[in-house]
């Protein structure tokens, strides 16, 4: 369970020093450009200053502020229930996802994640894709939802090491070590992977680029999100020239789409 989060910024890549820092308070490690960020549940400044690596800053925030003001609790989206590992779902049955978001994207509280879960719930009631390609997997919540609803395999890509580490933990929490496959890399390099369903909850400019690639259109179904306001309309008009729009979800100016080839 998270309350306060202590974030420490360093110059360079300090991945090789991580093993000596892992304890009960360690949350994760994030590398961005030429900087490294360490996340802990408690204050570690004195310990970290001994690493002899240029130390840039310390930030202390409540985890709910990282989550846009929402504390982690049980979340219901259609038939799907998302709960952190320290809270049990209220009832047995249904589609229960145990997700520890750490500091990665995909707790379920953002409008784009909820939009994807909403359209996945609808799609899987009519058709069960056997293979899923999840671009920008974050915590892995969307792939785990697909596997819980009957998909056989999910191929998950994210460029962020903290996201892939978090998704590995969540696939184990949900018992999908054998059929949820994870890679760290640029999503634009993985469109060739065959899949019945492609999910992309990404920034507009990345979605605009992947929808220029022919391999994007080789999938049967597409769920796209991460599109704000006019961005959604631009992608919708672009894809309607090649795909059929089946459904659209809008929440707080964020758009999520379900298309079929």
C-alpha cells in the first residue's frame, strides 16, 4: 500500500546499483533520457547520497497526487473489477484484475484506461480475440483484462523500464507468466506481430505514426486511446477511410475508439 512516495533524481543510468538498494520500501526505478529516478515508500536520502553518483533532487508527494488525486481502491468498469493486492474484490465471480500500479501508468483511474476497459468489455462479449498486441502496456492492466476474458496470448510493449517491471509483477499476481509476453522497446518496431486485437493507449503523435504503417491494418480489431479533443477527431477521420468504426467512448474530453478491419 502506498501513502507518501519519495522520488530521487540522479544524473546518468544507475541501473547497476539497484540490487543494493532494494528493500521493503523500494518501489521502482525509472530511466528517462540521461537521468534516473528512484521511488521509495520512505525517506532514503542519506542512504542514496552514499552512491557517489550526482544527486539532483528529492520530491515527496502523496501517491494519490501521482494518480491525479485518486487513492487506490476497488474500481468497477462494466463487468471488470480492478483492485490493488491489499484490497480484496467485494464479491467472487466477475472479471477481477489484481493490479499494483507502482508508479507506472494504468491503475484504471485515468479516463483513457477506463475507456479501453469499457470497450474491451463490450468487444469480448461478442468476440474473443485469441491474440492481443498491447502497445504502451504500462501496468499491463489491459492485457490482463483480455486474458481474464478469454484471450490466449498477449504481446506487450513499453519503452519504459518501470512499466515493464511493473507489468511483470502484475502478470504474476494474475497467473499469466506463460501467456503474457513483455518487451521493452519502441512500439513502432513491433507492429509486425500478428494479432486479432491491437490496443494502443498512447500519445497522439505516436498513434498518428503507427497508423501510417501497413502492418497496423493487418489486425482484425483496434482499440485506440490517449486522444484528447481534436486529436480524437483527426484519428477517427483518418481511420474511417480504411476501417469500420464500431464504438466510441468519451470521458473528460478523452476519446477511445473501437475499429474493425
